[in-house]
């Protein structure tokens, strides 16, 4: 699907020579898709819902992001949701990849109370009473970040849930993320719920160290990806609970080219503007870092890694 096409024309003879020699790209192509949906439903009866939202690599059609929603049950049901799916890739006329933007966002407000349902049909046909406890599941896989998240409410007599799920990546594959100079992949799932039944919450974040030349970019193609997980969360509840959970995984790769200059002590190096040690603050700074600043009382070290307040 071609969304937009831009053309830049040579304005003078010098530009024309660049075009002839192949040193200037005249076109930038933005290709992709955008899907949005707003839904609101209220009623009593039987509901069975299945949504499969997928963002794919435009080259080989492999999955980049995948979010599945499954809901079913009988009784009183109220649901409002917003869905946003973006798959966007930018390339030059020569076919060189420039950037991409993959995003899936789902906001969901659901209330369900179980009760048996009798469906009446005209004529002599009679149907048995339908009895189905409520089930509500949101399952995500961020292949570019190798992040999986799962929230499942099952066998629920009552469920009230408000959730926001967001997935993002600016690369097609995990291998591309590792090879990029600057790249971000992220998944988050925020849940505020009250239920009478069972619930399961799970998160897996896998990583691969060493040579990545044989990595296909698909999480299933990475040997022992589950065994190599450096984040593994598995929680189960059964009964009546109020449950609030905020899960957020961000993989960010940045390259700091630095600004190297001679320090006041004569050495060369690159150091941050606020190089506090996050345990004492201003008093822990080298003397040449304290010079030429008038904001001594501002240094609270909350921007340090890891974040933490100063003790002084």
C-alpha cells in the first residue's frame, strides 16, 4: 500500500550533475498502513470476541508486533475500546532503508457479570441454556524487542477491567535493533481490575549475547530463547481480588558520540554536565565540575542511572 510519494527536482545545472552521477536521491517513499477502531457495546447475552492485530516487516512479511484479544462469556456485558495500529516504513528511491515506526495501542474498559442465557428462536426449535463463565485475555509479542506479555482472566463470575496496552519498535527485527546506532523497542501493559474467578499475569524478556550473525530476527529462531530470558514473571490468582499491575519494558540503544575537550586538569575526556555520584550530589563532584555553575541547590541526582536521591 503506497501512502505518499514525494519528488524533489533539481533546480540548477549543479544539481542535475548530481542526479546524473547518482549522488542525489530525488524521491522518498513512505509506505505502510494505519488502522483505528472505536467500539462501544452494552447488553445481556452471549459474547465471543477474537482480535488478532499484527504489524509485519514489509520485506519478508514476518511479524514485528502481535497483539491478540480473546473474550467470551454469558450475562451482562459492557465494553468500550480504542485500537490503533501503525505500520510505517520510509525508504529512498535507491531502496535504502531510512526508518520505520511500528505501533499497536489498545485501550479497554470492560465490565462483565455472569448469568445463564436462554436464547429464544421462532418456530419449534429450542436451544439449551448457555452457561459460560467469562474469559478475557490480552496476549502480546514484540518480536523486535523479544518481549512477551500476557494477562488472562478466566472462569470469572464478575470482571471489571480497565487496561492500556502499548507496543512499539522502530526496527523490524531484533537483529536490526542490535545492529542499529539508535533504536527503541518497548511493550507496556497497565491493568486495573476487580474480579471473582482466576487471573494469570506473565512477562518474558529474552536476550542473546555473542555473535548475532545467525539470528533470523524472529524470537522463535533464537536458540533457547526462553532459557536465556533475563526477565520472567509468572503470577496466578484464584478467588476474589482487586488487582492493579503496571508492566513496562523498554529496550533502548543510543550512541553518544561525545564532546571531547581538554578538562581543566589538562586531561582529555568526555564527561556529563552533571556527573554526580547519586549518593552525595554536589559534594561528590570534582572541583572542575563545580565551576561555572550557579545551581548548587538544584542537583538532586534524580536523572542519574540508577535514579536515586542525594543524601545531603
